[in-house]
């Protein structure tokens, strides 16, 4: 489990993480979303022990990771731009990881090498961006960490590789109970794989919630009324957003489909339709409800 | 919340070492190739050439091997060891200056200490192992050519392995110290550029600042004369000062053990500081100018202070009337702005550090004020007559023909003792010297409350006190009263001073066996041997004339008769180097620098005596008597064969 308690990280006058607290349960895939500069990467670096918190703490299975080799031995972090020494090959990196990570699994590494079509003797810096990311994934997974922290991991991967990665990650979670945190702007990819999401904005956590709860507990309704009821008529809904265009009312409300339908019937719409929300729409709605200017939040 | 730290994985250090070594193996190969050419290859070629010569002697080969290896060690330190130290250190530690690489390395389950030590060890091993192996190989090659090996150095006695190993060890530890210093700056700085600028500024700035400060105190504080900071102080500042040190003691003997040990201590200090700071270093400092503010403050101070003082001295030499403290402050401020611009990469935030400059400027002005007011009585202090064992008055314009004593060891260079201009020990004479000193101080007081920044100190009063301590006060000619020169001359002609400072009182009839009479232009005559009685008479006459106030300087002209006392049978030294004989009650025994071991031969460089009948009547008469007896002949007066 990853516990975050009043975590604050500052860079000079800029507060990248401002007193955030949340938990990531073991054996889950946690998606971190948020605008540029929201603090996602800073959080991952702090959780992996690269950064030292200014206040508060982050703990992996109860221990702080900064300068704690035992904790770091269980955590792998792949940054948004993975680094490889100038002349290093995948084999060199595997050699480095195998001698530093106690859980290094040579067989797993060989198996993964068969999945990812990479030349292990080629210099990694000469590879494409996507291939470099694959190389980083190979090494990180070979280390068999209990916690995997991934920053924009899907960037540069082709659709096949993205699917392969998702399958591998899901397998690691289900088979070994690995805890994975993925920071990404790509909500579509996260929607497929994450079971929990947290929204960062300007160094704070707007919310963190189970993805199913988030998606199933919120609905978009489009209904046509003639005549159009008063705005107060919709107060019976747990509204997130509401817009009207002529006789068309378009609103997002929390609640089960059945609850929303029952309340809608009482308003006698000419036509009504309940639509599922994509993760992106859920976030936009939630952000709007929280009073954020969505145009400047989700890129 | 539990905060626990665990021991690093057992293989952590080895892995860091191995991967670091792998990272620099290409450059290490180049370094090894260059060393191979420098050491065994060129030595083998050199010895092969010597061996191929007809009648090749083992001694010649031994001398060649010793000289070559000695020179190669001097050459290798700056040319290869220091150069590749920088290359290896930057290659292995530039990850600290890159945000992406920090993400990788600081996320690895390796403690920072292990990371740093593993990399330092890899860099040092890459430097040291080829160096030592190739040096040993060179010795083996020398042995194959029949070079005689021995542990200690003796002239013409083979290849001295001990001194060579001493220099090898010094070079290695010096390299280690330099490596640790570079690593320290790489840990402190956020970019390689800032680390390089800071390391250069530190290595050059600190010794330069010491030199400039001592020079400034020398001219700003009246009375302060000992501006030559001992070399050991410069050596303490950084390993790069070692080269002039090694060249200064550049003999076939080994390097000073104390200096070698200091290099080890220096390395340990830098490494300990690097480890401490690396633990504290924030990963996000990568690509920022500095990870810690202190080095930036130090470098800014060093550069500003050095630049200010340099400009101050420059302006003083070009426009002596311009107040030096002002030019120092202007120079320091300009340098301060320049350093800020370099570290800030522009003018943004340029004025933030101005208060720091203001503090330093204020301290400098306070210090200058302290100097100008006599440094709390330092300038005006004068010892009591009863406390003084001896006093030496040094006037750099002074007269020649003063005794200059030295010892000469079979194994080392000449060790010079002081040469004396005015040297007095009798209480009444000491009192006269103190009165002269007092006249200088009275002249200073008459100038008002603030003393000016002057030129180099010219006149020194050096008191050897009865408690064994030495007190020296030096003054510029511009500060002494007009009567000073006449009073100096009065001291100069005191009988005690003549006995203490003129060389003919330090020799006996046994010190020379011949004389050489000639003129300035005619030195074609031969030296003439004299018997002991004649030598004693001549020396006695010369001493009598000096005691009567004769001064050879006043006689010099192109037609003067010149007398040289020679020891032509002196095989080891030149004919003009005479064995000195000190009277048992000589004042020299009370001087701190007179520490010649008992039995150690003492020599002086005999100077020529220009004579005439009026100034040196006794000597002239003695020589004429010898001429009359046919033992010598006078040169023709005014002869000019040039």
C-alpha cells in the first residue's frame, strides 16, 4: 500500500505538491490524472525516493522510500523520459538492475524480451522513443517490483504495444498483487486499465475514487420538455452540471440509472435518454462541479 | 510512521564500480595508451639508444633511466593524471547534473554513499592502476637493460627507486585529492559548467587571494614586512599547487612525506564533505546552478576579492595617487556582478547578492582603516633594549661586500643563511638601532592619524629577542625621515657591525691559498700562491683597514686595483668559495636561522676588494711589500685591454 500523508514538495517558490493525502491500495492500478504542472510526476518521484518531501510523508508498505534501499528495492519508477547511459545496451541495463534489485527475475526478463521485439545488444540511446520506453519497461518488470510507478508510459507506444503492456500489467496485478501507479494525460488508456483514479490540480488532489464508482455513479441525461420546467424542478437530482438549449436539457447527475430515471419520469419529458460517460467526460463534469475552469485543466 | 534505513545491498558497491568502469572504459583505454608511450615505450627506446652506443656504461644507462623516469613523473601529473581526472569525474558524475539521469540513479536501491564511493573508486582505479603497472613495467625494462637499482639517491650511483616511488605515491595521492575536489564541486553544483567554473575559480582563486592579501597587507600596514607566505600555506589550499612545489624541490630526491600525507588528508576531507553533501543534495538541483549556496558564496567572494585587489594593484602602478581601496572596491564590485551574471545566466536576480558584496566591502574598509591606524599598535611597537639579543637592519639599497654564508650538503642544494647588512648585538649599539627605528616611528606619527598605502617595504628592523622570538618591522622609503640614511651610515660603520658583516672577518689564512691582483679590464694575470705568513699578514691588513672605516665600494672605478682571495685547490667548489670560520663568540650563534649542524662546513662567496693606497693603506702597503719581495706583481694601472 502507498500512503500519502500531508505531503508537500516545493521547488523554490513553487509548491508542486501542497499538503496532499490519499492512499493507493495494494494490488490495484491507480491512475493519476491532471493538468500539466499538477504535480503528478513530482508525486511519482517522491514516492520512488528520488525526491525528499519538504513536509508530510509518503510510505510504501509503511516505510519512507527516500534513501531506503530496502523500500527502493521493491519499487520501480519509469520516468516520462527514461534515461539510459550513453553507451548502455538493454543487456547492460539488465545487468545493472539484476545486481541492484533483489527481486530480479532472469527468466521473466527473458520471457519479456521475447514479447518485446528489441535488440538487446544495441545501444538504447540509438533506439526510437517507443523502443526506449519498451526497454525501460522490460528492465522494470524484470526487477519484479511490488510497486511500479509509471509516468506517461503509453507515450510513444504503438497500439499493439499499448495493449501488450496493459495485458502484462493486469497480469502482474492479478497474479502477484503488484501495485501500479500510472500518471497520464491519456484518460482513454487509463480507463481501460485503472481501477482507481486520482485527479491532481495545482499541487492538490481534487479527488480520488474507485473508477467503477466514479463511472457508474454518474450519468448524463438528455431530455426534451415542453414546456420547459423551472430550474428548481431539477433540484431533486444530485446535479453535477446542467445546460439547457431551447427545450433540450442536458445534465450530468450522480446516482444509479434507476434512481435518475424514476426522478426524470416525474418531470414528464417528451423524450429522454441516459448516456454512459467516458472517463474524460466524468472528469470534466467533476471538475466543473468543483468549480474549476476545465479549459485550463485537462489538456 | 516508521522511518527506517537499511544497509545497502551487498553487491551495490561492486555493481556501481563495475558499471562505472564500463562507462569510462573507452577513455581509460586512451589514457593507458598515452601512458604506455610515456613510460615504458619511450624509456625502452631511450635505453636502447644508450646501450647501442660504443662503450656504453651501466652508469650512463642508470643515469638516463633515473632522469627519464623522474621527468616523466613530473610531466605525467598535469598532462595526463589531472586531465583524465577531470574527464573521468565528469563522465561518472554528470548524472547529478541531468534531471533524467537523476530519475534513474536516485530511484535505484543503492545508497547515495555507495553510489559516490563506487564511482570515485572506479575513477581512481582507472587512473591509478595503469599508472602504477606501467611505472613498474618501466622499472622492469630498465632492469633488463642492466640499470642498477638502489633505494636512495646518490649522484652517479644508479637509479634511485626510493625517490621515484615517493614521487609515484605523491602523484597518486595528489590525483586522488584532485579527483575528490572535482567530485566535491560536481556534488555542489547543478551543472557541469558551474562545477567547472567553480573548481577553476577555487583552485586558482584561493592561492591567488592569499598572495594578493599578503601583498596588500604588506603595503597597507606600515611595519608589516613578511609578505612572503610560506609555500606550505599555498600547498594546503589545493592539489594543483603541487606542481610548482614539486618543481621547486625538483631534485632527484623524493617528495616531502608531510606533503604526501597532506594530499591524503585533503582527499579525505573533500570525500567526507562530498559524502555529507550528497546525502543532503536535493535531486531537483540537477540543471540548476547550485545545489548548495555555500560554494557559490565562496567562489563569488574569491573572484571578487582577487579581481578587486588585482585592479587595485594595477591602478596603483599606473596612477599611484589614486586611493587604492577605492579601486579595489570598484574592481571587486565589477567582478561580483560578472560572477552573478555567469551563475544567473543573465542579469536576472543580479542585485540580489548586492548586500553580500556590501558586507565584504565594509569589512575590507574596516580592515584598511585598522591597517592605516597602525593595527592596534602593531606598527608602533618597539622592543626594549634589555629584551634584544641582536638587531639586524636591512636596507635593500645597502652596500655590497657583505658576508653571505651558506652550507653545502653533498646530497642537496646550497642552504643559504642570511646575508647581513647591519648586524648589532652590543647593548649600546642595539640602543642606536632602536633609536633609528624610533625616528622612523616619530616620522610616521607626524603624518597624522591615517597612514597611507605605500610601496614595497624597503627598510627592515629585525630584532632577535632574548626569549627566542623574532620581531620584524619593515617600512617603505617613503615613510622614513630624511635623516634616516645618515643614521644608517653611522650604524654601518660601527666596529661591531664591520666585524659582523664584512666577509674578511669570517675567514682565516687557511681559507685561501692564492691571491689574484688585476684591474677591471685586465684579468689576464694568474693567481699567485702565498705562504701562510703572507696570507695572515694580508688578511690582518685588510681587517685593519675595514675597522678603520675603509669601504671598497668607494674605490671602484675602471682603473682600480682589484684583489681576490682564492682557494684554487678547492676541488668541490669554485675558487671564490672560501671556507668560513666563525669566532666562538660570533653573534651568528644567537640568530634563529643559524642552525647549521655541528661539523657542517660553512662557506662564503668571496667578493673582490677594490683597493687604493688612501682607502686601504695597510693592505696596499702589505701588497707593495709582497711585490718588493718579488712574490707578486701589480697590474699596470689604467690598463685597458678590452
